[in-house]
C-alpha cells in the first residue's frame, strides 16, 4: 500500500481521542486533552507482542497507561499510572502483571520527571517493563537507575518503536519531538501557521530550529508532501490542513506525518523493497491500522512514522 493511501486510511480509521465529541462543539483549553501514543513491539517471554504506551493530560488528570496484547490478540492487559498524584511517593511504584501465564513486572519513577508542553516527559524518569529478568521495554533517560532497581539485565532483543501518534492543542504553534535515527538524539519539530493579517495563509515546519518546509497560499496547497534532509537523512513530510481552513473554528485538526526514508518510488528503484526493508502499515479486517512484521529483517529495522494531529484553539 502506498504511503499516501496509508495517510488517508490512518486518518479515517484511527480518529484521535475526543474526535467524535469535539466535532460538534469547538474545543477550548478546558476540553483539550493532549495525548501521546507510542506503539512498540517487544519480545516478551519468547514472543513479539504489541505494547502501547499512552500519555494523557487534560485540565484535571495526567496519566500513563501501559497496554500489552496477549498472544490471542483478543485480550489486553492494562495498567494505569497517575503521573501527578496527590501523594509524592505514588510517583514511584511497582506492579506485577499476569499475561498468558507469564509474570511481567512494571517499574516506574517519575518523581523528578521534566515536562515541556506535552504529556510525555522528556528527561529525569524511567518506566521499565521486565520479563524473565530482562528489561524488555525501557522508557526515559534514567537507565542506570532502572537496571539497578529492577535487578535485571538489558534484553537481548530491543523493543521497536513502530509509530508515535500525538494530539497537540495550540493557537498557531504546534510542537513535538521524535527520533528519526536511533543513533541520534530526538529532534524538536514545530509546525506554525499564520491565518490572520493581510497576507494569504502560510505554514512553516521546522526541525531543530531550521525551517525545512514553507507553504504559501495555503488555501490552495492545504494537502501536500515534501522530502527534507534531517542530519543528512531523508524524511518525508506529509500534511493535510483542510479542516483548519474550511470548517468551523476549533472543530477540525491538521494531520502531519513524518516518515524517515526516501519516497516509495525512490526506494523501489534502489531495490530496498525486496525483503531487506522494514514492515508496512496495513489495514486489518476492522479497518484499523496494524503493523506487519512479515518483512522485518534480522536487525529488526522498521519504518517508523510520526502522526501529529494538530488541533487549533481559538
């Protein structure tokens, strides 16, 4: 399936949280619910399983939910953590989970976690998933502390981040972070739009402070794509901001997709689609998007995607 078709199917099949509720009434700072969803595949008890990490923040709550899929696929093991509880000691914890007869231990410490504008911390924390004395999934930069507390060793097979999906609420400037290369640090991504004033609507997309995409006359170019270079690496950028311009204020979102690698046609020319590349997003029977592992190679290289849903507050 082509990447452009993947953009359309993902947008339709996976509406962001609150999408159905807020299409009727304009969103406000009180109803906005920022979310970051990271979808991993982790080797747990000898099997690759889907693990979903959901950070969620609204005016009242700030939570982290870990979901692990069973082998049958019809059962999900969930555990929710209150990131900002009333009691300070609750920010550090431990929980044992039984999944398909195997014990999985979850450890976390977010007492010193630092946040920017989103619900996901960017430093000074850890969340560790342990199976058979291996840390099969490790989030955060407090890695030494995590290994010391869990008394476990690093996993032989690292967990794989398949995609990241984020809902961001702002008036004109939307920011997120993503890592396009495991060997490099996370990149700061900012999408900025100007729809007021004498000029026609314009949009800028910058990565690490450098404007890489500039779209003038946005009312005519509300859908598009461009390949940019980030640290000498090709990254495809796709956007659809139709609802920003042609629906009632505060009722529609802009969708941005960032995907490392050259466009599909260039990949085909280079012969990377013949079994040596990563997997692909494919529609399942119920119309949702899942990740196929059939084409994962021995190094577990995957085609990571960042999906950014940008909701404009008036």
